C-alpha cells in the first residue's frame, strides 16, 4: 500500500505543471514632497504614519492604472495564460503583418480579462519594519514571471513619477500665484 501511494504521488507530481515565482523588491520613500519648509526645525515623522504611507504605496502597486499599463506593455491580452486567445489562424496570420481584426470592444474585454488574471498572479506585501515592498509574480514560464515582476515595478515607478510631477506642477502654480499677489 505504501509503495502504491508513493508511485501515485510521483505520478501526480510529474503530471502537474510547475509554477515559477519571481520577486521584485522596491524601496518606497515615505517622505512627502516639500517645496518650502516653513519651520525652523524639521518635523519629526511618526513611525505609524510612515508605515501607512508605505502600505498605501503597496496598494497602489496593485491598482488598475499600474496593472493596466503592464497588460498593455506586455501584451497580456493576447497571452493564453492570461485569458487571451489568438482568434484562429486567420487572426494569427494578420497579426504577423501588424493587422488586428478584433473590435475595440473585444480588445477592451481582453484587457479586462488579462487584468483580472494578472491580479490573481501577483501578491504584494510590505516587509515588517522596513520601507521595502515585495512584489511576487507567478507564471508557468520562469522568464515571463521575471519579466512581469520587473514590468510591474517599472509601471509603479512611472506612475509614482507622474504623480510627483503633477504635485510639483500644482505646487509651482500655487506658489507662482502667491508671488504675484
């Protein structure tokens, strides 16, 4: 009975498709953008407040804006692992020439399906008492798992830069208005 169970376990183990996991680590700077310091002494920052900022940034990594950018950049809407389908031989041949036969509605549905699948493939966690956020991505292909982990971190960094640039522009506009007054 033990030998039969061992053989069955080996057979089941060999028949399962392996999942590969890649991890990207990001340092999240919890300090806010300060253009003008109005105090003579710098503020002491509350540790729990800083932890909340890092947790918020970890949630931003899994936001639809960041993940949708990854779906578009990595063409996950056409990847069978993420719910994409080729649409047949004719669509594949036309795709080789750069022609897309899908309608805009089908493309949007494909992106949403890939977004949901990508959400299931990732997990983001904050390491205790640090400003490091781990992005874990699994896939059936090890190279794809690593590529997606890097793509998610790059998309988050781009989104973060854009939001900081917008905040800086807004602050510059406000300061310029005050100077004119």
